[in-house]
């Protein structure tokens, strides 16, 4: 019996899979021969003469975080679609500024390339996997009002819903999703038909097939202007999250990233470093209580990274926060990884995370660290 459509060579896929880089092997080795071949044919370059192959073939629907070693970051077979290059929200703390385009723009041939990737998923009969829109640039930034490439992507995914499990949309501009035709396509994406390969699995566990992840880490307008000057207003995001929940759509609230708060170790305060009170506990409590009140699935958190932008100097406010980190580390070096500085694990990190988790516990709100949230998305 043929395992693929006519003209598709199973043996070629098996041979390609045998050459995949070792950092991806935990994903490939756990599959049946047929699924391993399908994954190789979609992700790996067919004509490369290299002995070891990277997952470089797709145009738009790409391997989630291709730099990560699956032995340390077991994200498995999942996709990421970055609709635009760069981001107009201009968040000072965004880790993607370390590698993303220096100015926001449309991706060349996005719609045609997305269609080609969807056709390839069908041609090779790749088993369904989660898709994330997006991890490096907001899919609903102002560019979307003119070009509507994200809407095109959502509608195209809805038409090939059998190729995807969970669809996650991550944004700081959920208000755009409350309008037609976005709201209609979200409802389509949230329903798995009976013939979907994972329909019974999701139904038995009561798991939603769609996640709208809305980022809102601050309440103060001055702080928002300082750290995320291009983002929609706080009230706009709150109204949109409430609307989406009233529509019965699953919402995850990202109170992310978390920043240091007073008091700092050694009797110091943020103002000693020229840093404002970014996230007072009262503000975090109100955000968590809002999420509980509208019935979000859970909240996501992480500790802020200090990332030097690819094409410019570190913003002044982040340079000052880096000084706060160095003080909090109490003589330990900051962790430098992937072009970003982080607090070392231990007391300094717990000073940031611990009080926030206490707030979540008191509100009976489930909280997941960013990495755990990703890995738990089926």
C-alpha cells in the first residue's frame, strides 16, 4: 500500500531522516518510519550534499526554535509562523530584538510561501502538530491593519485544520481579534471536526484547540510608555480579553516579563539606580484578579531578560535595570546566554518570582513559567 501521494518517495524521506542533526534526533527517533520520513521530507533540504542536515527547508511554517537542542529543550514537533519581520510595538525588553529585523516590514511573498508550505504538509501527509503565531514579532501590530497577512494565515490554517493541533495566537493587541472577520475565524479554529486526527484526544481531556495569549505585564501608563511605547493601551487589552472570554474563546494572560520590585537587597531601592517602580505588587494583584474574574485558563510569567538589540545600543532603561540585576546577584555573574543577560538562579530570581506566585496562589490562579507553558501546549 502506498504511504504517500503518487510521486513521493518514502525511501528518500527515510534517508534524509538518517542525516538529521543530532539536536533534532529526539523528535525524529520517537516516530514511526512513515512519520519520520514525512517530517524529514517537509523540514530537511532534499538536494543538500551535507552529511548533517538542519531543519531549513520550510518557507514560513517553520520548526519552532530551530537553534534549540531537543535534548535540553524538548519542544518536539511544533511550528512557528512569524507573519512580519520586526515589530512596531518597540518593547525595550523584547528578547527578539537581539536577532529580529531592525525595522518592521512585511515578509516578501508571505501569502504565496504560506500556501506552498501548507501544500507541502498535505503532500507529505505530516502528522498534526501545534502552531504558534508568533514568537518573534507581534502578528497584530499596526502593519496588520493594512496588509492583513495574519488574517490570511488564520483563515488558511482553518482550511487545513487537520494539519494542526493547538493554534496559539500571541499578541499585545487582542482588540483586533474582537472584530470581524477575526472573531469568526477564531471560532472556526477553536472547533475540531469529528474527522480531525486528534479530535477525540482533545475532547476526552476537555482541552481547547485554540489559545489566545494576551500580554499585559504593567498597569501604569508611564511605565508602558517607557518600556513598550508602541503597544496598545492597558484598557484596550483588558476590554479585548473580557470580550474574547464572553465569546467563549480560551484566553491565556501573560503577565510577562516580571521585573525587580522594592525593596532590593542591602537596603537599596529601584530609584537608587534611576529605575521607576515598574511592577508594584498592587498592580500585579489587580492583573491576576482580573484574569481570575474573566476566567482565563492560566497566567504565564518569566523573569525579564536584558537583551542588547542587534542594530543599536542597549536602551538606557534596560542598562539601568542591568545594574539592578548586578546588585541583586550579590557578586555572582549574570547569566549570559543567547545574547541576553539574566539573573542567576537562586535567591535573586526568587525575589522576583516568589511574591508573584504567592499572589497567584491566593487567587487560586494557575501560573506557568514561559517554557512550561510552551511545552504543555499539545
